[in-house]
C-alpha cells in the first residue's frame, strides 16, 4: 500500500512539473524550506541524528498533491533530545522518522495541530517510530500522539515502550473542528507498554468524558496491541460512533472499554491472553453499543478487567460516571477458556441501573474444564438471550437462551477454534474472521521486541575475591551477563551502579560481600539484579543511618526493574539505625521482587521498604512481591512494608505472597512506624500461607480500594498477635 502511494506521488510530481524535492541538513535549512512549500513538494531530512528539533510542519497541499516530510532513508533519520513534531494545515504527509533517546519538552511528541486554533486536516503520519521517548520523570504526564482536526490518518507506525504517565495516543474532540472527525488509525504496532502502577497508562483513548456525547467517527482497524499493560484500560472509548475492527490484542493486561459515548461498534477483533495475569477483553457501558464477532481466548482478568463485562450504570449519571447499558447488541462472539465474564458488574448502591433493551445472541462461551466463569451481579432481565452455547456447565446462572451440552472444538485454517457440531455453526465467530497478520503492522525496518528475558542470557564472567574485583567485573559486564564469584571475601569501596540486568552468583562455595558506602548495589535506569548464592554483610558499611544493601536510583525512573534474591544470606545490616536490605525511591517501580530460599538476620531497618508513594494518588512501588522458603530473624523494621493509597481503580497490583517462611523477632524496632512484621496497605492480591511467626509484631493488612483478595492460611503465630485485617470502608 505504501509503495503504491509513493508511486502515485512520483507520478503526480511528474505531471505538474512544479513539485520540488528539497534535501535539508540542518534545522535552519528546514525552517527556511518549510515556509516556501507548494502542493506536491517534498522536504527530505538528511540521514543522521537530529538533536533538540521541534519540528513544525505546516502547509496547504491538495487532495492529490500533498506536501510531504520524509527521511532520506526511512529509519535513518533519528530525532533525539528535546524534540517533537506538530502538523498544521491540510494534505500533509509525514513518514520515515524515528523518535528515540529523548522526550518532548511539551506535552506531546506528535500533535496534529500547531495551536488550539491551527489544526491539521486530511493529513497523515505513516511509517514513523516512537521508541521509549519518555520523560525521565515517571509521573510527569505527556502523550506520544494527539490527533486533532478532521480526516487525518495515523497508520503503519511503531510505538513502543511508553513508560511515563499519560496515554500513548489520543483522539481529541475538544473543539468543533475536531468533532465528527473521521480519523483512521490503522496497521499500527502498539508495542509493549509496561505496567505503570498508576492511572494514566492507557494505550489509546478516543475522546474525553466532557465531550463524550459527541460523535467522533474514528475508525481503529488492523492494529496490533502487543503487551500493552499500562493500566486497566488498553483502549478507552469516550465518544460516539467509533468503529474498532480487525485489531489483535496479545498478552495485553486490561480491556477495551466503552467508557463513555454511544453507538460504537467493536467487531472482528481477536484477544489472545495466553493465560497471562490480568489479560482482559471487552467492557460494555452506555447506549447502542455493538459487540460482534470478536474472538477472546485465554484471558485471566477479573472484575472490571474480565474477558467480557457488561456494567451496571448510575441512574441519571453525570458525564464522568457510568451510564446505563441500553440497547446493546452482543452477538457471535467466542469467549474461550477465559476466567471471568461479569454481567451487571459494579452493582452497588450508586450503580443500580441494570442493563436494558439489550440482546445477547449466538455467542459461544466455552471452557474446556466446564467450570462456570459467569458471574451475574444484579438483575439481567433486560438482556434477551438467545442461541448461545455453553460447554456443559453444571452450575451456570445462565439458562434461557443457552444450549448447555458438551461441545467439541476444532481448529480452523485461520487458527481459531470452532464447534464441530453443525447445529452450532451459527454460534460464535464466523468462519471468515481474519486474524491480523502481525507483519502487516508497524514498519518492516524496525524490529518488534521479543520476549522479556532479562537475566542469564549473556556471558559468564569469573571473578576472584578481593577489593573491588566485583565492582570492576560489573563495570564491563553486558546486559544479561552472569558475574560468577569464586569462594572468598569481597569488598566494594564504591556503590555498584547497574543500568542493565545482571546476575551475581556464587556457585562454588561461600562468597561474602561487604561494602563501604551507603549501598552495595544501586539500580539505575535499565538496571535489574539477581543475587544467587551470595552472602551480603553490612559490617563494613558507614556508621550513619539509612544505609541499604540494594537501592534504586534516588531519582524517578521510567524503566521498571526486577530484583531477585535466591539461596542467599543477608546479615548484620546493623551499622547504625534504619539499615534496609532494599530501599526504592519515590516514583520508581518494580515489575517483580522475589526472595526465595534465603536468610536475613540482624537488620535495623526493613527488608523490603516499598512505602515511598504516600500521596494517596493510586501510585505504588511494585507489582509482584513474593517471598518463599526464607527466614528472617532479628529484623527491627518490617519484612515487607507495601503502601498503595488512594481510591483510584485503574491499576492491577500490588500482589503480595509470603509462603513457607519463618519470621522471628521481627518488627519491634522503635523506628518501625508500620508497627507490623508485614504491612500491606492497599494491596489487591495477598497470599500469606504456611509461615511461622515467632515473637514478632502482627501482620497488618488494610483494604483500601477495589475488591482485594487476602488469603491467610496455615500460619502459626507464637508469641505474635493474630493478623489485623481492616476492611475498606468508603
Ligand atoms: Ca484510566
């Protein structure tokens, strides 16, 4: 399609004889050239790095004679530093640029407007890459793409690694000039967006609640959403008359949500969760929505993040709450091996308006294990069920309008599963549903990222004991390398700063590391650490308060990190007070912290002090925190102090697990403000099992928001008060 367009353009240039192609090598040359552009002209940026370049691309092309901004070679013009792009005018085309190694100094990287009153129309951004172009302040909000104006197209672009706050891409309807816009967003690659740990991590939003009763007429088709995890909403529709079709969602946490606005169509989309936590499907709210012929498979999400959710509304809802579901058409969807379907979800005193005038027909709900996955939260008499099928579910709450008997599935040529039984031929998705070809999205010249294998993928570097031998080895280790310690004593005279993932392993015999600065390891941007079999001692640490064995950078970090501790010993972090094993900074975020088969003793601070986000804004410090098979003795602070405050419901975690571990004399230090051996404030998913607590402060759990699940089982409490669980009271 692209080749065709360029060929067409060349043809037109030949026809007019007036069109010019201008190659520019500096920002000054660009600015001079752009002022003089005529319809059909092309301005070409020379290959190389363009630093601190705020590109303003304005002009008036003609329907078959656009003005084009492109790269000398696609992919070899790299815009870095404090840079961005604004388009204003009409019939403009931008292609081939890469935004990398920097961030926008304004609130947007690519904006389809110059000012509030000067917008872009009939314009197109294509084959452009935005790669980790993040503000270094994690919670400084900005946006990668903002569409304004009308009849614009954003296609075949590659957006990967948005990690700071702010939706990746949005369609704005904030003036008449941007409403009923008929934009097209197609064939883009929306690559991995890590968990943000806060609201504001949507990948695509169309509209805002304020203009949500306005039609947008935006088409979102054939896009690939790959691991778009940011928050509960992958796509948030907040306007009317949009069509989302033919998109592919793979292992993306969250859902496509009809948040506000009416008369939207979601059809022919494929959601593949592959059993990944919190992967969801479609959530229906508002009037006149159509959900047709979507294929949803292997989705694990629950509550508002389930595979399929129909919400209750608020009677006479204000714009920013929940309108009642009215006249929804839900047909021919296949929901296969997924954990949760929620009907009349969110039913409570405020959300009391049940779905009405709605149709649910010819849908296939299949779970191989015949388990019921449907929860009905309120009256669903306003939904007319017919021609649906269930796979012999014994205790299904759905009866009328369902055939409920054993179903055999077969895989069709398109890779999707269909009932073998001819009688069910009209149930579930149609045979002609096409699964998006991933290679048709994004650009061919910029690779899509593979799986996130952070550790143990590189070389092994052997290290001998001594002063700074470990420090020196780390300094030339590459990402994924293993630093292997020979038995003996190691001393670090400097903080070892990690900006890449690294394993430090002692495989042959005891290796003890001491350190002379306020921390042994510091995780900087891009850093992750795995400790395996080592002993860390605080004996040589400075005699001041607030040391750490491991800490993050003291500044905000946009890259999420991992910290894994296995088969290791941590002892004598008791030089002065408040000596933690691990101290993250505010506005840093752990994807995962795991402590396994390890021993901690004589510590004057906490082991994991994830209590730095105290502003109650729904922000927290880590997603999965897991401790198993480990022992903790004589710890003055808490083993884990995890804080997630605020009532915002856009996030998934924190998740906390403590299993098969022993805590003895934990939590009694006078500086332990948590007054707990384990404090969980606002965690969403907690599993504390098979542990022994001896002469320790109690476990304190406080439920703050959502429907948190706390399971405590088979724990022994000796000389330790029973856990204190305080339920959420709004
Ligand atoms: Ca949100």
